[in-house]
């Protein structure tokens, strides 16, 4: 059975053009800085984000951890949201491997951190306290429903960081979704920040890899940390080649994912037994009504038997993510499967 897989945009597979580029990639030893394809990807990434330099890494988690360790020393503190991916889903890496202390403040429903909360979280110079070194925000924000943060807000946070002698990092795993959603060049979302990570392997559909961008000096520090974390790859131009194609061909079409997510949300809102929650960019969240006499496990299994996979957030709340391998027809079919699964027990 072929599944309609809405669990995440991480399930995307490389396009034929990416596979061809991978097969033909010119490679060298990247640890020596000699892989021409990786060098090209890094240069392209820096130019697209308006940063001085960039570093190719195996994953977004390693990219965020590398950025935090390049910005912070042991015992330093990072201000971030209580729903941040770096806080919830990255295995406590900043604390476990870097001795860096996360200071969480509430994420607002729109994914932002209130500027007042950030200001109040900045520590005074006191030997009893950690040293506040970094502010980290996420764009688009996963746990806040895939919402995108505006250039104005991002600039405000960056200016607040600079006024207080802090650095600013953006976890931009889906920053190109944010740029398309906001209708701006990605540079406008990152140009005041000190560093930005973005994933090639989500909506951009490359098989693996993320890029960390920042100043030349910052990337030099990050390069050493990547090595310490075991991220120094050799002839990795084979996978970087897919990333180049992703940046060339997959950014503009993200608007199709957003349109389909909106259509999916509108359809879910009309299904009895589904309590639609929120839709932003390529993410849709909904709850299975308590009136539906199905357990979460029974609901998931019923959908799976009909060829539909989706993600469980928590409780009876679910997430569906659109991506390049989800078509208009798949949206209609998913809505029908959802309806049929609920109606079978009525």
C-alpha cells in the first residue's frame, strides 16, 4: 500500500533532478576544505541569507547546537521560548555537551517572545547568576502551529540583543517557508541576526543536511565545534549536491504546500468529530473530539489501514504537514479517509 504521509515534511524524498546531481557530483575531502560541491553550497547559502559565510552540517540539531556552543561558554545562558525546538526536541544537547543553561520564557500564541519578557530575563552582572549570552528564536515556529515571524519582530529582537551586548540566533529550520509566507526575501528575516540555521531536508526535499550561516569569524569557531561533535564529513558533496538543487528549485514552490495546508484545514473544519485548531504555512493542527468513541491508537490505526499517516502531537491533538509529495488529490483523499474512519463507528 502507498501511504499519504502527512507526519512531517521530513519524510520528503529527493527529486529525480537531485538524484542525478548526486550521481554526478564533483567531490573532495571536505575536512580539508576541498569538496567543491560543499564549498559551492556554502557560498550559495551565505549569499541567499546575506551572511558572510556558511557551514554544511548533517542535521539541524547539530546546526543549532554548533551555533549555541560557538556563541556561548560553559555556564552561559540562552534565552529561548518554552516551546522552542532546541529546548524540547534536541536531547538537552546545549546543557549535556556544552554546559549551557537554557532560560525559557513563554512563547506567545503567534510564536514570538514578548520583548518585555526577554528584557526581564536578561541577567544582571552578578557572580551568583549565569551569564546571559544569547537569545534564540524559531521561524517558522513548529509548536506554535507553523506560524511565521515577521521581519519587523525579528529586527526588534535583534536590536534588543545588541543593546544588551547579547548575540542572536535563529533556528530557521523552515525559514524559507517563513519567507514565502511573509512575501519577503529571506535576507529580511535574518539580516540583523548573528547566526541562522536552515534545513535542506524538510520542505526543500533534499535527503539530508542543514546549513549554519553567520560571520566569517563565527563560522571559523563553528567549524571547530562541528569537528568536535563528529560532524566533519569527507566526500559529502554527494549529499550537498541535492541541497544545491533544493535551493535552486524548491523554495518558490513552498507556496503550493501552504495553499494545500489551507485547503486541508478548511476541509477538516467541516468534519464532524474533528475540532480544528490552527493552520499556518504548511502545518495543520486539530483535535479528535471527545465525542468520537475512538482511542488515539484506534484512530491512528484506522487511518493507517486506509493509507493515511499523520503525527500525534499530544493527548488527542494531531499534526498534519503538507510537502512536495502531497498533491491536491491527496488533500481530498485525506479528508475522505478521515470522514470514513470517524463514520465507521457512528
